[in-house]
C-alpha cells in the first residue's frame, strides 16, 4: 500500500534536480502507469505513440491501425510524374513496435468517451486513460453528383496515397498526346493545401518529358485562391506554360471552376454552366475528419475536430486528443493550421507531451506548433511554406514575423529570386521527407 | 518499509524527474526540430544536416545570422524569425550538449581520396577530419554529404549573402571538387 499522497509525492520529486534517467525497472512496469490508445498509424498517430513511449516508458501505448504497410502521401505526386515508385514511399510498423508500442492491426468501430473504452471490429475492447484520435480524413463522395467509392476506381481521387496514386499514374501513361488531364479541387479546407497544384506541375513535367508536349492540364477549382499561388504560377509559366492555350490552366470558382457533377462513362466534369471532357479525370472530393472522429462526436458541423490549443485535447471530450488532418485549428480562413504531415507531427508531439505530463501530475509543457511544407514543381524547382503558431490567451496565434512562402519574382518591384533558392528547396524536400519518416515511424 | 518498495519508489522518482525535465520549454521546442534533423539531432540523410553536438557558439551564431538576414538559408531563415533570442540560445545550448554522432553513409573511395587532397587548405580551421577545433566552426566528420555539398554551393554563389571569411575560402575551391570534399568529410568518423 502506498502511504504517500501520490500527487504531492510526484510534485516533490518533479521539483528535484532533473535526471536524465528515463527508464523504469521491471518491478515498476508490472502494472502500467497509464494506458494510452492511439487510433490511426499515420504521421500524427505514429508520432504520438512513439513520443508518449519515449517520454515515459512506463505508460502502456497501443496503436490501432488497419493497414500493415503505410504509404506516405507527401511526395506521392512524384509517383504520378514517374520520379518515384510507390514502394519507395512505404514503411511498416516494426520499428515503432520495437520501441515498445503495441501495434494492433484492427479497425476501431466505436469509442465510448464516458467509459473511456474503444471497441474494434476484431472484437477487442480496450480501456484508456488518454486517447489520441488520428484517423486522417474520409471523403464525402456525394459532394459531387455521380461520384462514389466505386466510380473512384475509374475517376481516381488519388488523395490517399496507395492504389489510387498508381491508378492515376497508369491513366496518365495511357493518355494520348494532346489529351486533357483534369484536376478537380474541392472547397477548402483540404488536406495538403498545395497538393493539387503541385500535382498539376508534376503531370505537366511528365507530359513534357514523355512525348506528350501537346497535353493540357486543367485545374477546376472550387476556390478562388490557393496555397503558394504566386510560386506555382511562376513555376508553371517558367517550366510548362501557363494560361489560356498553354499546358496548364487554372479556373477558379468565380469563373465557374467548381465541379458539381461527373459522368464516369464519358469522363466529363460538369460545372454550374459548363462541361469539360477529360482523358484523365482526377476528382478530389470534399473531405472531413475520419468517420470514427465524427461518430465519437468530436467534429464540428463542418466535420472537423476542434481542440484546446495548450494540449491538443478535444474541445468536446476530455482525455481525447485529436491530431493531424482530422482537426481544425487556428484563425480561419487564412491562418488555419494546414493539414500536412509536418503539422500532424508537431501536433502529435504537443499531445504526447501533454498526456505524459498529465499522467505524471505535471503541468503541460509549452506547446510548439511548426509546419514546413515543400512542393516540387519540376527539375530543381522546389519551394516551401513555413508556419509557426504560438498559444496566447488559450488561442492559436499565427506568427506573422516568421514563416510564409519562399520568395517569388516580383515584376512590379523588378526583383528576381536567385534560382539557387528553388534548387536548394528541391533537395531539402527530399531530406525533410526522409527525416520526418524516421521521426514518425522509426 | 520494505527495501523493495523503497527501491521502486526511488526508481519512479528518478523517472518522474526525468519526465519533468523532458517537459521543459526548450526540450519541447527542440522536439519540433527532430522531424527534419533527427531525434537527438542525428539526421537520417539526404540534404538535412545533423545538428546534435555542434558547438554552442556556432549554432547560436548561425541561427542569429539567419534571423538578422546576414546569412542565407532557403528555408530556416523564415522559420527562425519566429523565435526569440532567448529561445535560440536555449536551442543552441540544448543541441550542443548532445553527442556529435557521425552518420555512416555510402561514399565513393575515389572521391574521398580526391576530397582529402582538396581539403588541405581547410585543416587550420576544420582540422584534418573536419572534427570541430574551435567554437565557431562546425563538426563536419560524418555530416550528411549532400548538405555539405549544398552549403559549398551557397558559399560560391554571390547572389545570396553568406559570411565573408568562409566565402573567401570556399571560392578557392574548384566547383568540380565540391562533391569530393563532401564525400571526404562525410566519410570521416
């Protein structure tokens, strides 16, 4: 029996000089100090599982993920342009398991936030002290008439990396010279905000270097502006030709760019007033937080999970921490945290730090939110956007002094960016990816 | 009280104190560097440098020069403007205390040999293997090759601001020797 008041005991110890010892001997591990369950093994979930275990090995961590192989969405546009194989983007969970995380390949069917239990399709019930909810996104297929999961096998979204990416690549390969490749972008917020525009560049890159110089890449957009707009415009113009009659064309919502209906048989995209026949039609449907987050009641009416900025704890249910693409945070619409792997990774670290602190009776550490997101527009042509958020008065504040996008040429000011900028960022992008893969999955 | 219980409590105490340490402001901030520079500042490769175990003064100088626009960086210069001088000092101190870990990489023996010859002029500041000899110079032994190569290209490109002394030295290097120099330092333990 423990004769001490646990809380004051831990506080007293916490005040003692810091030791670097983080491991706890076997006798203290017999019963876990606490149980953490992580739903989803993407960048958010896997990072959270690893960091909870790393910060406090006495906590039992179980990560539930249906797939045995994870395919990275970042860099997957390079599969479409033929610069990478899909296999090069894949990883297993053996290294996370070797860190002491129980990796369970199963699907969570229900969460009871009151009893603090999780039920899986495989019939298991797990109880948790803290739950990390990182299911990513699911699609609202019926947001475009004529589209559904079945049609997606003909008209791919390729917005979850894997077979869909490969399918889109095959369709591009089969496209004749002079063919039309349409990318339909849904209303924001979307995962990977620069993704569709990078894809346009990569498709053009492929066409230019694979005997399809007369191909056309048409972006039909449900938005009137987009991520890294000046940079993409500059790169498109410089590398492939941009505008009416050029290889890449972008139609914003204000010019009837929003696709409302598709015909799978003829590969035609219909906007309110027009129709566009495609040789390859890439339709990215509207999306929202993963179904399990919505079923758990964590999402707002628009389908995204709101969080407490200090800890990433859900604004709805205690002891549940939504991280990654499933959540929405920051000042909308301009300064909301982008749904990126890097953002998910730093959110997961905040959640892990807060969970471990709470379990040990300590106050949550200062939360640090950072995002770096690179895009590759062509050979030696990369650029990025950087975001830093701090928490002030319990609100996310985007730090305008920092971050922002890579510099672009400015015709009005007569400034031209040294091209070493884009050559370097094309390389850093690869280094960024290698390291974030290791940080999340190794 | 049983001796076992005392031992268990002592062990738990150490662990909790460690967790308190891990919950510190700078430790939490440093965790956000991991996803590009690796856990403990040891990079997994490509173009990203290892930073764990670099000299404190070097780390702080570089970060402050980025912040003040005196040194070019394609990405970090934008990122670092979001942190205060105090936070930057904290990060420099934190990463400098980690052990420098040379990263094993595939290098070309021919390039390594050529790089060794081409780095004779570097020895007085960077030592024979790139191991830091002064607080203002970084370790380069076992640093990521691609990173070293790209840094040299920055020094040789007058269109971006870089510190004058190293720029002067770097400009004496033949462009065709850059890759060899990178392979040489990357191969050193």
